[in-house]
C-alpha cells in the first residue's frame, strides 16, 4: 500500500520533478474530462489460441491493444488502435517481487525489435513476496525503486475486477486516478472477468494507466 510519506525536503522536490518529467515522456492521450473504457481480455486479431487485450473507448472504438502474446512470452507491447508501438513491457529477471519495467515504444534495430530507450519509464511490482498481497502493486516512475513511497499504487482486488489506481501526493494524501470495476450488460447482469470497465480521471495519462492494467494482469496470473 501507499504508506505515510515524510515531509518533502529539497531531495524530495527534485524527485517529484523527475516523476513529472518521466510522466510527460509517455503522455500521448490525456483529456480534460473523465473517460470510460471497456477492457476486453482478448487479442484484437481474434484468432483462436491468441491472448491479449483490446481496449475500447466510450463510443466503442478500439483505442489500445496488446496482440499475440502467450502465457510464456517474456515481453508485451502496448499499441494504439493502428498498431503503433507505445510502451514495451518487460519482466525483470529473477525478481521475487514480480517486477516489470516499461520502456518507450519499440523500433527495429538490426532486424530485431528493441525499446527506443534503455532507461525504464516506470517500474511496477508487488509490494510483498507474500501471495496474499498478489492483487496489490506499486509503481515507481522513472524506475526510482527505493525505500521511499511509490509514485502510484494499486489497492483492492484486480482479479475480482474491483480496485483503484492511486497517485501518491504530498503528505498522506492519495489521489484516485483510475478505477476498475465489473462490466454490466444491464442493471441485473454482470459480464465475466474477461470484460471489465475502467474509468480514468481527467488530466491523467491514459497510456500509462493502460500499461499498469496490462502488467497487473500478468502479476495476478502468477
């Protein structure tokens, strides 16, 4: 969980500026109003045996996707609706916290796909090695994984599709920036776990939130 944070000193202010800088790098889609998304745990390509994500906006248009990965695939690629690489998501080897690192986009280098930067944009991990905490996670922007408070955290039960993504603010204040809930076909019928709702608050980078959701799915499938 995001815990109590110590008063901000000069070092803390510098760290806050680094976090904001890191967030601006990935910002490609923010709005001034709250946005509602439908997340479908299915590849947009729709082939049998393929895994992935298809994320639709309130108008039912495909906005983000993760295609063609399997349970054993070592890295994931978040793309926009047209297949443009946005963020490369890679598990950190031998991490007891199931840590994943996110890098900017992807490009072809010598016939191989590689992230555009070697420096992680953010690192996401479980806060504890205990399986009872597997549905929780903490996110450190600019890969600042330290003993200090994380930049964001996930609280609740992702596997039950009932959780919140919070941003750690100064002092003890935690701001809810996104919320996941079960999708309803109507007032009486709830859909299965493979389809769920995601609400993102105004002025929040939708691309980052989508990456958090994709990584949470991998962490919670351990």
